[in-house]
C-alpha cells in the first residue's frame, strides 16, 4: 500500500508541471475518477482530480456537504480550486487512503476536523508559485508561462481567501528551487534518519507529512487518527524507505510552518 501511495505522489509531482498548463488533459489518470454523494451532506471523492470530477461534484449540491471522504493522488490545480471553493465552512475531511498534491494543498486547509483512517497518507510537493514559473520559464513558450502564471494567481487568491499558511504550500523563490530548499515559510529538519548518510544533498521532490507540520500550519484544526495512520509506516527504517529517500521522497520530520 505504501509503495502505491508514493507512486501516486510522484504522479502528482509531475502534474504540478503538466496539469497547470493543460487543464483538460486527464489521459494519465492512475485510477478511475469518481465522486459519490453518499447523502446530501456526505461526499466521497476517488481518483484523479480533473474536469470530470469537477462535473461530477457539480451534479450534486456541494454547498450542502459537511463531510468529504477522499482517496486521491491529486491532479489538476484549477479543477481542485473550483471544487474546494464550493464547499461550505466547517468541513470534516476524512482521508481514507491518499491525499496528495492538489488534495493536500487545497482540500486539507478547508477542514475544521481532519480524520485519518489507518490507510491514510498525505504527501506534499509544493505548489504553483512564482518561483516555479521562473525555474521552468526557459523551457516553456510565452503562452504556457502565461497559463501557469494565471493558475498561480488563482492559487494565491484561494490561499488569501482561506488564510492558508504559505508554508503548507511550500511557497518558494527561484533560488529556493535551485537549492532544493522548501522556502522561508517552514523551519526544522526533514526526516532522513536512515542507516547510511547520503553522500550528496537530497533533492527534495515530495514530503510525507508528519504531525508537527500539519498542526503548526493549522493550529485550530481538530485532528484525529494520525497516530495510527499509514504515515507511521513510512517512518520505519526499511530498505524501501532508504530507496525513497534517495529519490527525494522524505518525511517532514520536525518541519513546521513559521
């Protein structure tokens, strides 16, 4: 289960670069996109976040939803933002599997109450910020950069409207990206406590979220079940984890929003 979740996390990382400028492209979905209104106030979301999911959510009444159950590797930024804006305040978010990428960035901050089921895992890899646009600018056309920057403006407006700490989104400058830094809005030490010390600095691609980070970014959020969630499995010193750390997939360790 952990391997599958981290593979999906890497798909989300790729989507940060690809989905922003190609909002309608859903051809790389890892699993079927699905939403299910269990009742008028309970919604389950599974699979990639894309326009199909947005349409599915819009077929119900998201403004009445009080509980959202998620199992998603993330996906399209704009679709995630549009979905998130339709939910009311005071949401309960239940993570029943994966909540990576756009799910972590934009759904988790909505929660007044966050519940981790035993198979739950949150993975962050950053967001669509100006630093990212500056890094990839030489590789993109002017039209592509304009699309990415517009998505960045939508994200910034969402973060402002919902008072999201920039540390949760790993807001960074171009220099931060070049130095494999997570930016000035977080402090602490990532969890790379493995048997062998890496011979080179780790180029961080994805961060498995531990309790100190989420509690510092959302101090008023009620959080349940995290001590029994799949996050704990990642912390174990295993050959799999060593391999993942070498690939830049690290635990958040003592990182916290500052």
